[in-house]
């Protein structure tokens, strides 16, 4: 079909609408959710004891061995349940980890005389609701309402428990306001439960109609075109990627994903370091849209024609040989180690091993990131030596060697007793023979970078020599990495796409 592809647009809408409807009806409204409902809220009468025999004497407080006279009483039975599709863990309650209480049950115009847990869907819930769990009764004198504090109970799918409370009016007249459950869940919500017996007739009819639209549109497309078109925004040609060895696995994975999505796209890799990649792009990239450089950090001076585009914030780690016996270092200790002020690991609580410093070569973006983020002074000039020489000749500590790539760094630290180095975190996490140390008490994680407690991260850039044609493979691949499905590849590799960060223009995890 020539001209504007209205049939394709309608078909895509026909696909998207029922999918969105299905996801909304059966997934989004059923995500992690803690539900509640009031099953009884009634004045105290003689019938209550017959329904819950022996409960009221248990709830009434004794004063000097006798029960005080209580007036204008009511009894509330409150059900709390996991009405979602995933387990609710104690860590899912949106309160600090050291706080035992996760929910607050409010009774406006009433104070709590007594309460009891009357039903557990699973006996195992009892360990979350015993006397040491934080469950408690209190009163808000300003707001004139009673409160039952409820602990962070782990609820599997379908689990529930009930709270039976006896209340006395504290203010107001007439009917009481409804009880309220206050609290929040991370990645979910606390909401009143309502009966849901299935999809509405309207939803069923809409889905059926759109299914017919899909069938008709695909039939028309099959008659008009002998072959299916390429996916949207695909580009063909050949692209050579040079630069960072630390980010190479991520770029390769993204290229494989793009190639599967877009037939006719071909990728070559010659990634031997950020500095070498910039040099090659500067020398060979003018007028050549088939060459891109990927670097750990921004370019240095001397590349006036190279244009940058930030891709993601990447996580890095400080690594040590497995026998060093250290799992945590401070920033100050890392600086002292690379300045030569610490000669033996026993000076920082480790094994009796001489320190062996492993660096990336000058021009490495990973080295630039390490020095920028972790060090506060230039490194000393150490005697030239290879990592093999250090292993076999045992020179005085601290000894120093340099390696050309991330792969060489991981191997050198794993094979050299007493060694310390640094690398992109995802590669380090998969390597054997090394330990990734925590820094200032914080392990490497995306969350620690975002809350500013982990200092070792850097920005990954893509560089071209001049502007790229909009229909070139290089331009299409960059759009895929920054604005389309390539962001999922970056996230899966532990990187933070720029669009996900507080300062996306600079690709910074801080605003």
C-alpha cells in the first residue's frame, strides 16, 4: 500500500489497545497490593458475645480486679489481606528497616479499649504478630482518634489476618467515620478491597472487536505486500565500534539485539581502550559514519571534531586478590594504597601479604574514571614492570604494573597474590579469584549510586567524527541505545540509562 500506511497504523492500534486492556485488567490492578476491608462495625450488644464467645471479657481492661463501666462501645472486625499477585515481604513496607511497625489502623472519634488478632490464614503468621512484633494500641490526643500499630507482616499471595477491636467514643455524635488503614508499600499500594468477578461485558466486547480489526488489517497487509516490512526505525549497513574494553560486553549485547531486530545491520568490533578508540575515530572517522567510539568518560583535549552523546552511568568496583582477606576499604585507604603509603595488607586488617598495585595504562577511560572518582592526588611514578615480573620476582612492596584491557586487569588481580585493581562492576562480579570490596561500608549497586553512598561510577559516551546522517546505522543504533529497547540491555547489564537519571542531560545520578 503506497502513501501513508493507515492500515499499518490501525493494525498497531488494534494490537496495542487489547494488550493494554489486558495488562490493566489482570496485571496492573493485581500487582503487589495489600487490601483491607471492614467486616463488622457495630455497637456492642448482647449478640456480640454469642458471635464471639469469651472475646469481650478478654478485651475489657481490669482495674484492681474489676471491669470498669464502659459506655457507647462498638466492635470492629478488620480484615487485612494480600490481594495482589506477589508476596509482600517485611522489606516491602515503605518504612525504615529498623522500624518494626508497617501499618497504622485509625479509628476517628473512637479510642481503642482493647484488641485481639482473631484469625490467621496461616499459623506461621503468628510469629509476625506476637507481643514482641511491635503491635500496640495508642491514642492521638490532637486528632482524637485511636490507633492500632501493626507490624510488618509477611503475607504470601492470598494470606490474611483479622483484627478485632473494642472501641469507645471519644468525640462526635451519630455514625462513626469509617476506620482507615494508613501505610505504603514499595512498588505497590495499600487499598480497600472490592469484589472482582471477572472482566466487564464492555471489556469483552471491546477485545473481541479489536481482535477482528487485527485480523482484517493483517489480511489486507498480506494481500498488498508480498513480504513483511522491516521493524520501525531500522537502519542497514556496516558499523565498526572501537573504544572501551570495560563497556564492550554491553555494547556487543546491544548490537546483537539490534541485529536480530533489524535485518541488514552488520557490526564489527575493535575495542582496545577508550584512548585508542578516540585516536582511531579522529584519524579515520571524518566523513565516515560507519565508525563510532565508546569511551569510559568524556574525551580529553585534542579532539575538536568529535561529537559526544552520553549513553549511561556505569558502575565500577575496586577488586582484590581472593587471599588478601579484606572485604571493605575506605576511600582514604584506597588513596593510601595507590599512593604507596600502605605496603602490607595487614595494615588494613588483611593477610600478611605485600601490596601489588595493578593499574590500567594511560589513555584508559577506566583509569581516568578511577583517578577522578577515587583519588585526590596524582599517582607516584613507579618503576616499569609487568604483572608477570611482579609475581615471579617479588620486588619490595608496594610493587606496580599496568595492563591494557579489562580482561587483562581481572586476570592480573586474580593471578597476583596481594593485588588490588579496579574494573567495570558487571565484569568483576562474574570473574573468579577476586573479591569486589565495599567502599566506605557500601557495596556496589545502582541503588547506592543513586542515593550518593557509593562513589565509584562513571559516564559512558559514544563519539562520532562530526554529525551523523539520520538514516545511518550509527544514528539508528544510538537511538536504539538511548531512546528505544537498547535501554533494557543497558539496565540488564547493571548500567543506568541517562533517561532514568535525575540529570539525564549530563547523565548524572545526582540532580
